[in-house]
């Protein structure tokens, strides 16, 4: 039997993961069944090889945790901004780190910055400086600056003092500044504050108990990789009068009700496990992969650049559809079913969803877009979708085990139906959009030379 009331559970972003499966050409052999506590993935610097300062060993293949450490720092700071602005910042940081690193070795196509570093400059110092200057430009509170500074100081301490380190820092800063300028006119703040009046027609979204609409203009931002936010538009929800719509409404009415008699305990757990912190789960998994596969400075910079712009563009693509189609949430649809023109639906003004519906339109499922896109990128990067790993909340409880990235993405999408806040067609369309987006990013950006 399901819960008898709404839940407001915020599952943590901790993870215990082990890797198994076909490794891509960038992976190094490591034991595949080790299980890591979340903190252990980042807190123990593995493979930290000091830079010789000569530049002779630029972009060594030795394992490096530098990029993953900055990812952990950025994700720790992110909640103060909210998901949309935090993912934008993460993408700025990782594209800056990527461009700063690949400028040394000529292994991959740059994302934006094409200038060369000074001869003999330290790539580690450049990468650290690129991350530092992006984050320090965005997170300006004293405690945030202290966190960023501590990470930077610890990483620079692993590079010999001298001209190589100084030149690397200066180069990394110049790359960070170029990325910051690139995104300085993207209109992110205006997008957060755009007007969004309530709809009045059947099918139109209107405010629910969760409050004011979140980021109404985000779908119109310049994308990181896409030609536009509508590139992978899925065509919108079915007609209100269709059988497909009626079936989807009935399903979420039964499975997603606060007091559902058909939702199982396991399904309720899935709903709460995936309720929040979705990007954080995928970035934690990427940090694990970076450590488990022994990624170098260059290969880890590429992994995190791929994932971060995929997460950022998933938000743009998902929000483009959300506010383009402006479709109502199940709770509104069920409350007002007598107005939908479909004699196969029935109104229930007392119906409540298991979880509180987020404050933005229903179609498509943002969870589905984001998770399918992240799964596609990680699978392509490693050369196989099959990878054994576990995810667990930082507040305890049994970890959830997955045998593939797609399995996790599909569970995340399905969780929104169990939660009573999405229709099946929005999940399915979101998964399709995300898969296509992730494949597109991998095929067209951060490519080997």
C-alpha cells in the first residue's frame, strides 16, 4: 500500500558505485567490483602526480583527480544558485577546464578557446586556474570564496613553484575569462524572471501549491551545443480527447495518488529516491567513473565537459518544451477533467499527488530528458551502456543497484509517474529527446582530432 499523504523527501546525492562493463578507449584497467563511499571518491587524491614544471610531460596519461575534485566543489556550491544557474555554472567551469587542458596536447578539438599556452607552462596549473576563476566569478559570498580558494591552493601546492606554474595559472585564467564572456550575454537572469501567466483553457498549465513558475524563459537561452532549444522537440502531448491521454490520466490517477492502493512500497521508494538532486546523481557517478577507470587530466576533462554541457542543454531543451506546450499537471487535469472534452476521463476535485508537483509545466518530463541524455553520453564515452553501479542517498537507506546507464534513466523517468506528477507520454517523449540529445553532443563536440 502506498503512503497516505504527500511526501517531501529530498534524497541525497551520495553514491556508492562500482564499475563493470566494456571500457572505452580512454579508460585504464582498474578493479571493477570495488564499492566506493561517496566521500571517498573525491576526498582521497589518487594519482596526484606533481608537474615537473618543464612542460615535457604535458598531459600525462597518469590518473588525475584534479577535474573531479573541481566538479565536487562546484556541486557542493550549486544549491545556493538553484539547479538551472548551477548547471550553467558547471558547464562554464568544465568547458573552461577542458579548453585549458586540451590546448596543451592537441588530442581533442577545443570547445571555444583556440589560443595556445606559453611554452613550458603547467597544464595542471592551467586547469586549476580555469576552474577557480569561473567559480570565483559566480560564487562571491565569503564562505564560498574560502571553499574555492582552499581547493585552488591545495592543487597548486602539487605543482612546483616557478615560471611554469605562473604561466599555467595565467593561461587558465585567460581561458576562464573567455568562457565567462561567451556566456555573459545569454540572458540567464531574465530567463529566470520571465512572465508566465496562468492558463485558463483546458490543458493549459496553471500554478499549483508549489508556487511561482521556475525559469519560464530558460528554454530560449542560447544552447551550449544545440542549434536551438527546440532542436529535439517531441511534438507536444496528445490531444485531450484522445484515448492515449485518457489512458495516461487513468494510470497516474491510480499509481500516483497520495493514498494509492496500487502503488507498491518499492514504487514509492523509487519516487522519493529520484525526487530531487538528479544532476548531482549523474555527476557523482561521473566522479566515480573518473576514479574507477583511472582517467588522466585530459580524458577526465573531456568526460566532465561532455556531461556538463549535456546537463545544461537538457535543461534548455526540456524547458523549451515545457513552456512551449504549457501543459497542465495531473492534479489540475484530474481536478478539471469534466472540462477536457474526453468522455473517458472523470473529475476528482479531491485527488492529490504522492509528491508535490514542481512549479513549472508538465510536458515533457525534465527528469527523463536529463537522465536519458546523461546515460547516452556516459555509455558512449565508456563504449558500452552496460555498467554496474550503485547510487545511494546521503541520508542512509539501501543503495539502488543498476546494470546499465539506461536502466537508471528509465527508472528516473518512471519515478515521476509513481510520484503523480507526470503522464506516461511525457516520460516517453522526454527519454527519446534525451537519448537523441546525448548522442548528438557526443557525436559533435569534444571530439578527438
